[in-house]
C-alpha cells in the first residue's frame, strides 16, 4: 500500500502550485508566443506535483485550475501560430508579386514592372527574383544522380518469394451414429425382474425373523449363507447390499458376529442432523464360504432363505 503524504508535504505542494499559477498569470504574453515552450514546462511541473496534490481536495482544486489555464493559454498560442503563418504567406506574396486568390500567370519579368495588368500585375510572378531566392537557398531543381565515387553500385538481390506448400488435409474419420434402440430393449430384462423379486423376499424375511427375535434382529451369516450353493450366497450378499444402501435395513456388528435389523429409510433431516453414510467392502471366495458355512450352518442346518434353482450344489 502506498504511503500517504504528510501534512507538511501537502502544504508544500499547494504552495508550489500557487506559485505556478501566479507565473501563468504574470507571463501570459511570453507564454503565448509561437516559439515559447513555457506551457509544456509548466504542465510537466504540475504533473510532478499531482501525485501529492490528488490526496487532498485543496491540492486537487489547484491542479485543476492550472490545467484549465494551460489549456486556455495553449489555445491562444495556437491562434498566434496561425496568424504568423498568414503573415508569412502575405510577405511571400508581396516579395514575389503573388496575386490574390486567382491562378497566377507565369510571366518572365527581369525588370521591375510598370503598370497593372501586364508583366508584374496582381496575378504575375517575378521569376528572376524567385529564381535567385531558390538558388541562394541551395534548393535542388532535380534529384541528385547516382554516384560511383564511393565504389561500384551493386543492386540488391531481389527478394525470393518462398513457395507456399499446400496443406494436406488429414483423412476425415467416418461419422459415428448412435445405435438404434428398439422398444423391447428399453423394457426391464428378466434378470432385473428376478433381482427385484429376490430383494422383496429378502426384506420380508428380515422383518419376519426380526419380530421373533427378542433384540429385533437376525444373524447376517445365517441369513445370506446357503450351505450347498455358492452362487446363491453371492446373490444374497449382493441383494442385501442394496437393501442396506436404500435404508430399509442396517448392519449391527458385535464381537464375533454381525446382525441385520430392519429400519425406516432416513430422510433429509436425519442427514442434516449428522447421519453419515458408510461403505464396507466384503471379500468372499469359495474357501471363505466353506468356512462360514461350517461355523454358522453346521451339521446340515437349513438356510433361512429358500433355495433357488441354478446354483452350484455340493454333495
């Protein structure tokens, strides 16, 4: 952040601006001369003081006043420049007998003219005097010729134009279009309908067995395990994950066991109050399935869920 000027610096700046304003008022005649550069110098000094003058109202007012006076005197100086150019043209006409607004006749007048309308009239030129003035001024009447005093004249080589190569367009890719979908393909597949049916049976089974239990819960492994079908066990785990995700059941873990308890899906207010969703990953292979069945379904115990066809039966 820039440092603000002190009160003493602001006072010194205002004093310098007032002094500059008095110089403009007292030297108007010299400042408006065509050869004078005083206005530019005054404006430059005001610009140097503007950095401090703009920080307070009195300094800004003085700066605006000086800017206005410099502009007024500059316009007057420009008017004097125009008047001086008109006087120069007038003197030129008088010296070489230039006429008025009409087109002058180029007449050769070696001697001073006598009388009006002839040589030296208001529309004539004194060519002898004009020629002498041009010669004395050292003005060339033609373009100087090429000289070879400084060495041989070697013309520069013409610039060679680079040949433009035509850009080769890359082969366009074949247009890809979306595949046509039939109405029959948008309908629910038999596999989807089967999963919905399985989930309904699973939810109903959880509710029925939870009512019979004093704690209102059912053992997770006895619920989903099937002693003779590994594929049905995997499907049961899969269906239970969706029921828990939708909030129709919750998993409660204790030492050495896990239980499923039915519940009502939470609403938006429950999540606002601090309810947090959690995610668990379950790994199940063939060996783990056999060990779980040996512990939770020993001696040929029947599964809670009914058997379905298509499973991998084991003797």
